[in-house]
């Protein structure tokens, strides 16, 4: 019997390292993963949480449920291709979709700053209603809090969701096997660059739109086809690189991808060149990877390409036997390099 | 993407690598001066295409890395002052000083803002007359003209709430320091294309002549670097020691005259300490006397102190090209990009950080 009480536990990140939370702790890279591993999992550890899936998979009677949550703190609230309302619904629906679940019920928690425009709140709420209709979920419970002016950034929205996992579906990083194909659902980096462009006032020849999209319809098609999907992950903060690293770190295998096969829109690439960013690390909100047996790879690509958001789907690489790093990439000129998890946030370079 | 993809093309890269392989008859060591080139080499695996007889040595050309700890400490101290808005390029924000960095100052309530140009900082100053705006002016000759332009603009606008912490450094004195070192093994240089797009390359001609080394002004894309390496090796094989220009699409021999004049009107040359290397004579810019009111070091009372670099760190050896990051016992252990001990682990363009990110064998 372990008699350590939670209150006796010492904060496992030494104070000398980071006595305070920095923005990099929320950046989707190694610092965030450290925070989750060493503080959150340390305090809450249990088998369901420790599986580190996009959502929790729960046994419920004879069936299985998926349960996920996501908080949204985006500036600006409205951006090309979406807004915080749509994002807050799709974010949780997508996390549930990655567990193979059919998303059904959502909760919505609002933290609103004093002085926030009622008209803007209405626009956000209408967006959420439309997004719920489009994805077939109902917002069935909620909470509203108002904080003093200056103590919030307009509005923060948390959603949590429950979905039903059809019988026979088991999707988890632990099922990834050597030889599996790695399928990417489309071009990467749009969301991060769209937000960055607005936030920093950087203008390009045409407006880059966020890739924000619901993924439940596309994953539903993949599952209905009966493909033996081993793992799926939506690529949000930290981008493709962090998503693949998170998966690989939970298996005994390495993942090897080809740079020349990864679709990146010219304008995203151009923006990345100017800012010194690597598109592999830029955020997405409507892209995901599917890992499944090699013989199912082509069929998965066909199904994805049947959807507007999957037109550029590609097999970008394969799962291989353990190598010297979790994720490796063959560069455009044919050499090999490590794709590491991002350290903190990507910061624009001097020159 | 047009004008980019062409320079990252596999077939042409292999052709250059083939030409190089056929040409070299002995062992050669070439230093690429600029961190941007180091980043490209390691990111694309350009060195993997070269024959074993050719060694690329990574030089001290990352301005973020070589900014001295003392100055980072000053920046962090000023950024923490009430009423100050501290503006910096993004990659300086997480560079550790002796006890803090700018991101942590921001986390503790300091108003630290990331800007893309010093002109952005001028606009912030104009819009916030009751605040003190301080810009962290870091970079080689590439970014110095814009800093100079910002000073003149501040003067023109009569802004008395704007100042800067100047840490501009110059490439030629660093090359001379590397070449003057005992047991210097470097036989040729790739000069930094972007620095030369401003400065031209006349100042490299006496260096090539005095030290007997070929210098090739080189760009940053994989094919630029392969062509630069090819031109440099060709000179070495033929026994020539000239300054040549690979980066024709951006660099002229005379450089950008108006930019050079602008810098000269605002800055004068001074000695500067380089993190990991030490003091190099005449290797940096400082504001001329007539612009000293924009000198944040003078405007704010900050503590000055010397900081010793960790003894275990061999960054000086790495920055001079005598050792590779792998040869350091702290590499990837005590020293990581999250907790860098020395300069080259600090910025993504530093040699150690590039090796850590793209090359370090971990876990499996």
C-alpha cells in the first residue's frame, strides 16, 4: 500500500529550472510534454490517462466511450477560415474522432471578460451552434463565468465531449507496428501561419486561411471501410513533427518520412522562409495522420482524397525497426536527419 | 516554391556532389562562417553528400549565440524595470543569461515584446510616450543598417523615450581571430552571403591574401552551399587563394553603398566580447557620441559584472572550429537547447543546437 499523500509530493520540476510558467510551456513542444509528464501525470497518474491518447477511452458496460477536453484561448477571436467558436467545437470533436469515436455530446464552459461585446458573444455562440450541427454533436451542458476587466483576454472557451466507439475498434499508439504506413491527410502549417500573419500584421499576396475543419466524417469513412487503423492523431500545436514524435515515443519503433512527399502550400512555405519557421512544427487544426498496415495505406489515401480536406493526402513514410531516433526524415536532397520534438515555441529568427 | 525549390533539388545536388568527389585529391577543411549556413548543412544533410576527405567546420557566425552573457543580463534587468517596454527579435528571447532570460522576465510581468524590425520598436515608442521603449540591437552587418535607420528615425521624430542595447558584431575580425589561432586547421572559408549583400566583399580580399586562404561568398540553400564548397575546393586543389562570389544573385563586390553609409553615420567601430570566444578588437558597432542619448546602457542604471562561462563547456573550441559538438562531454547531457551551457547550444543556428536537433542519437 502506497501511503504517500498527494500533499506530501514535491514539485518534480526543480524550482531552479522554471519557477514560473512561460509561454513555451503551452507551445506543444518538449517543455509542454515535460510539464505534462512531470507535473500533471505525476499527480493524476492512472492507466487511462497514462495512455496519452487524444482522448480517454472508457469501458462502459458492453461498449466503449471516448472522453476528451480542449480549452481555447486564441487571439484574434475571428481569423480567416474560422473563429474561436467553431474551433472550440471542432477541437474536441477531432480529439474524439482520433479515438475512433462517433462524437455525440459536448459541454461548453465560457470564461468571459467584463466589458466583452454581447454582439461578439452572440457571433461566437452561433458559430458553435453551426459547428455542432455540422458535426452531429449536441451541446448538452455548460457553465458561464465572468472575470474582472483585464483578467481575461475577451473570452476563453472550454469544451469537453463524449463519443461512442463502435464495437471492434481499437485505436491507440500501442498498436503501431513495424512496417505500418504513415498517411498524412493534407498540406500542413496553414492554421499557424494564418494566425501568425494576423497577429503580427504580416501581409502576403493573398490571405492564408486556417485549415480548421471537422475530421469526424473523414475518420468515420475510414472506419466504415473496415481498415485496421492502428493509430490516428490530429496535428495541432507543435505540428506534424510533434505529433509523430508523440506517437513514436510510445512505441518500440521509429518513424521514417520523406520530406518531398509532405504537402506544404507555397504561401505557407514562403511565410516560413521569411520568419525562419519549419512547417513541420507549425500548428494545424484540420489535419491528422493515420497509421495502419502498409497494405491498407493506398486505400486510406483514396478514401481521404474523396473528401475536400483530404485532397492532398499522401503516404509520407513508414514505421520501421527501432533506430537511433524516434522520427527520421529523408531531406529533399536525399540525406537523412532527425525530426526532434520542438523545444519550446518556434521563434522568428534574426536573419 | 519558385526561387526556393530549385535550390533544394536532389538531382542537381547529387551532380555537384559527384563533381566534388571527382575533383578532390586530398583532405581539406573548410569553415562556413554563418550560422544560417551551418543550419542548412545540418538540416539538409549536405555534409553527408561530400566525400570523407572534405570536412566542414562550423564557424562563429550566429549573432544570437555570440551575444555575451553580461549583455543578456543587462537586457533582462532593463526589461524587468517598471515602465519599460523591451523589444527584441524572437530568437533572443530564450537566450539564457547568468540567471534569467527574457521569456522568464515576461512571465514575471515584464513587458517584453517580439518585433520583426527595430522600426516596429520606433512605432511602439511613438504610440507610448509615457513608456520607455528599449530595443535589443543584435546581429551582424546584415541587420545593422536597419538599426541605424531606426536611430535616425527616432532622432527625426524627436523620440526621447526610445533607446537601444547595441550588440552588433562584425564578421571579418572574427575570421581573423579564427585564422590567428594556434593550430588553426581551416584551409578555406565560405563567407556569409547575407552579410556580404550589405558589405560587399572587398574587406575579405586582404584576409585571403594575408592568410593564404580562399574565401567564397556563399548563399544558404543546399545548392548554394554545394556550389560554394565546390568553388572553394577548386581553388584549394589549384593552389589559388582568392575571394570569389557564388551568391551572384544577391551580392556585388561593393555591396550596398547607401546601407554602408547609413551604418557609418550612426555607428563607430569598437572592441566587443563574443560569448565563447572572448574580446575581439574592432569587432562590433557602438553608437556614435552624437547618438549616445539612444544608448540604453547609459540611460538605465544597470549592474555591470563579468560572468565566467561554465568550465565544462568547450564552446570556444567549437566556435573556432577546433572541435565538433559531439566531442563535448556535456553535449546532450547537461547541455541541451532547454538548458544551454554555452553559446552554440543557444540559438537554432548554433552548431551544437543544430547537431542536437538534427543529429543527436537519442533513446533508440
